[in-house]
């Protein structure tokens, strides 16, 4: 049963090829993501991963554990850059269930890289999904309560 406090995660290394493919799909060819010589001259010193690519790991967590759900809202705050070849853990924690809507606290954290920035949180936010097959505990409690009266 799905309940408040449930945590799930998905981990992925974000490679130069991932960034290239994402750039081709979305059309964002900003050299900060793709051109090492350009990126060396920036404050980051090397290529960074598209924030939207990192954020896209969050729906992967949810769809893995709740097939058939519909992702309806995502709010993300980019707290630090993610670099090419960083391994990122996307994590969700259920913080509310109302009817067929589930709200998650979300976070993406670097768990492996070449920079020594392990455990850097790169995204924090919230997401809401619609789960078409969910009957929340609150609804079940109301139905059971009404049957007893």
C-alpha cells in the first residue's frame, strides 16, 4: 500500500553521450553543455549537464514504482551544477496523499564523480502525480467510518 513517508530512488551516471542526445532532442545546444574548450573558460571549468536532464530523473523514480501514474506538476530548485560523468541519485518521498493525487518531496544528489563533491544536493523540489488506481487511506477511512454508522 502506498503511504506517506514512502521513499524510492533511481540512480544514473550522466555521460557526455546522454548530454549530446538530450541536446539534440530538446534543441538546447548551449556550449556550456557540449564544448569542453568553451566550458573551461566559464566559472564551472568544464561542461555541465542540462538541469532539465537531471530533473528528468525524478519522474523515472515515480513511474518505476507507480506504473500508470500521470506526472502533473514539478517544481525544482537547482542548487548546484551537475557535471558530465557525475552519477546522480534521484529520490522521492511521499509527503501527502489526497484522493488520487500524491505529492512528493524530491531531491537529486551526486553520489559519484571526479570532483570529490559527493553528497552535493543539486536539485530540491516537489512533484505531484495523479494515480488513476489509487484509493487513498483517507478515503478508505471515510468509507469504513460511514459503513459503521
